[in-house]
C-alpha cells in the first residue's frame, strides 16, 4: 500500500453554497427586468424548458430577485413573470 497524504481540519459549520458572480442567463433576466412586459416566454435554442427554468431560477435566487420575478414551465415552454 502506498501512503496517502491528507489533512483533517476542524470547522464549526458547513459554508453556504455560493453561486458564480455572473452567468450567461443574466442578460435574459436583465432584459426582462428592464422591459415593460409582465409575462414573457423565453426561448433559448438547444435548451429544454425545464433546464432553462432551473438555470433561471438559480440566478433569480442568487440575485435575490425571487420576490419580484417568477419562472415557470407550461407545455414545454419557459415563462418569466413579474410578481
């Protein structure tokens, strides 16, 4: 057997998950926020609606916009809605 080097470090608690500072989905959210529409369908070529919903939801939560914007999927189409 070979020796395995490792180190154990005491911690008080696990850190909270942090999201990246930016995302390729941020421009979608920015344009929606700046626009006048209260409800839009979001189409991204090559992306399934449920995947798109998941990515947009993560960015909305990371940017603390979940009180203002809601993302949903209906009939395999992603929608952004202002609350």
